[in-house]
């Protein structure tokens, strides 16, 4: 996972930088090398379990699936722990799930904004759907590139799609619904008529209001924005497309699974030989249209 999306690319506020270890009795900070990038590590070792489960969120349904499918690692895009916990009990679903992970020998790894930023990550996956063909335009970082220690660009915050030839808003809407496999999306039309041609789209997976508002683009495309962020964007003449926070992320999991399988095969290590990488079937958007 570190080769796919180095955690140094994660945002400073993101909890992927704060690894913890679940011991048998206490939750502690750990600087041990082998636990450096594992947010949750179980003390239970079972080398016979060779399955990795990919999910957007570590819900109780996903944990049940991981147990049934005998997974030893869950790659949870969103970190299950965002803020410090003062206790671990069975009183809340989150804490109960963490304790069950430890007891069942399941460790959890969360890449989150590292896999958003990296080239070929979540934001690029969204941009590919918008562009609908590499010859149709260009994809660049929205805020600025992030460089490796050797000075090589590894990714950047957000994405900006620039079309060679302008497209209509209706074409863009159709492309996004097709790419995300959604029957409906939410659209806020700016002060300009929605028939105006679209040449640029600013993109941020998940919750993109703080990154997108104020940026120069015809359209802001993200999962969710606050009410007032949408009002500000529309008032400034930008169109806004919202698709649901995790709906802008979940479709990338099959791509991530393919990348992870490739990296495991590269290792040529007996410890990872035969490891199966699967995408959760129980990981779903929490809301339904009724």
C-alpha cells in the first residue's frame, strides 16, 4: 500500500499519520517499525488467513463480512478512528468493532487522503470519468503538486479537468452518472445559463467544499458540500455537482484491488504468497432514496 499511495501524501489533519496498536488490554501509541503505517494492528497472528478485504468504511456489516470471509486485513479507505478515544468498551458500535478486530486477528490499514492525492488515485479516477477519453483534454492537480523526497511529483490536492473542446452541462452530468453508476445526482446551476459551454471542472473526492470554493473552474464536482458553500459557489456563477460523499470514492475500490494484487505478486515473499484481495459486498452508501 505504501508503494501504491505513500502516506506522506496524506493531509496533515488525516488520521492515517497516527498509527495505533490494539494490544490485549490497552490502546497505545506505537513507534515500532512494523506498525508504522498500520492504524489498527491485531496481536493475534494466523498465517493461514490470507485474505484482504477492501472497503470505504469499517461498518458493523463490513466487519461481519470480514469475519465470515476469514480476512486478516481490512483496508478501510476512511480511518475508523479520526479522534482520540479515551476508552475501548462494547458500548458503541465503533469501539465494539475495534475490539472484535483485535480478537479476530484482523488488522486495519487506512490510506484515505494519500490515495486521493496520488497520481492514479481516487481523484484521477473521477477525472477520467469526467474527461471520457485521454484525448479529450488534460488532468492536473487543482491546488499544487506534492513531491517525493527526491523532488519527483507524486500527486496533488484535487484535480482540474480542462477540455480541448467545450461540452454541455447535460453531457457532463451524463458522464458522471455513468461513471459513478448513479441514476440521479444533485446539481446546482450557477448564475450563468446552464446552456453555457463547460471547459473546466474542479474535482475533489468526498467532502470538497473547503478545497473547491474560490477555485477557478466552470463546475465544482464533489461528493458533498455544506449548504452555505453551495450557495456561495452558485452565487459566484459556478455549477455544483454533488453525488454523495462515499459515492465519489467506492467505485475506485476495484482499481485499488487490482493495484494491490499487482504489488503483492511483485513481493515474491512466502508470507504473502496466495493472498487474495477482495472488495466488500456489504460496504454501501448509508442513505437511500425513498
